[in-house]
C-alpha cells in the first residue's frame, strides 16, 4: 500500500478508531511515544497523528508534549482511572469511611467522579434512604441496584479516560438540584488552593459546590505535594477537609486557623 492510499483510507472510521486505541495503549505502556515514530508505524502523515493525539488528549487519555505524547502523571494529566484507583487505595477507603459517618437517612448528596468518592459509594449501605447525584459512571453502576438509593445520573459529554460526564451540559444539569452535602476530591492542593488537570472538571465541580449546603473535601496527604494546572477553589471554600494523618500537623493547624474544619483519620484501620 502506498502512502497516498494509506492517507486516503485513514478517513475510514474503523481504521482511525483502531489506530487511536493502539496509540492510547502504547502511551500508557511506554509512558511516552514520538509522533514521528507513530506516523512511520501506521504509514500515515504526521498531521494525521497530531489529530489523533489532539483527540485522545481531549478525552483525557494522554497529554501532548513537544514531539509526541505522554501518559505520565503531571500538572496537566493525572493518570488513568485504573492508576488513580490503585494509588493509596487503603487510605482512600479510610477517608470514605470517615465521610460516610456524616451522611444520614433522608439526605440528598452529590458525589464527584473521584476514585475516593467511588470508595464512598460502598459505605452507603445502612444509611438509606438517600438521594445521590453523580456524574461518575462507575458510581452510577455501583448504586443503580442499591435498595433505598434514589439515583440521579448527571449527563453531559462522556470522557472515557475519567469514566465520567463533564462539561457545560453536566454543569447546567447540576444547577437544577439542591443537595445537603457535596463530597469530592481533587488532583492537587497547592498553597491553600485546589487544582485540577482539566477545565471541564473544574466547571462541573464548581457547579456542584454551588448546589450543596455543605462541601466536604476528601484528600489524602499525597495531594498536598502535587501540582495542578486549573485552579478550582481555595480550601476556605470547603466546610470540612477529611485528610489522613500523613499531612503535617502544622499544615493541619494552618488550614484550621484559616476557617476550614479538618478531620484527621489514620491511614490504617
């Protein structure tokens, strides 16, 4: 097959989708791929590869960098759902258990798309009846058949890498509701402010914060040494921070002095 024939056939959706799937897998496996190598491997133009990388970046699968793309966590990319689910899993479970003690029968709560709040869905048994709003597809699947849970799925544009619905339509749908509490996590906490890696995430979480009477942030201590690209909100906008005892006591004290309550939980049961 000549390059011209290859470029012409590139418009076929099945070929394009298969190539993008394989590129995504290569980035996640290797950590970094070069655009020129991809163009040679798939016998397509460099422009075609850049379109592929642009698309995969908008879906949250990778981050474009000079010369190629990376799947390594950074201020602009926080890794896949699987990577986030396995990171500090035991600590996230402890945070979720602590958060569950704040939830009582009859309440309406909002859960974000974080893996920490996915752990929280497993702690809701016995606290029903509850109304739960969420944009997280795994959370929807986890709660769909739970007795006593009135589930409201927040739609919008689906982001496969986050396994969640985000963007303007999701944010707009949140505004139609009022909740007793909103539970969320964040990519990073730097200089007293929460950050995320995508503007769509920020847009949705701000709408969720505005729709809840009480906002609760669940963040393990590792979030306080990371960076994020898009500012979400200062810690002072949260009524409560639930964090593990890996966060330095002077930092806990400073957060409290600035007006946010802090619940410190042990990292092990």
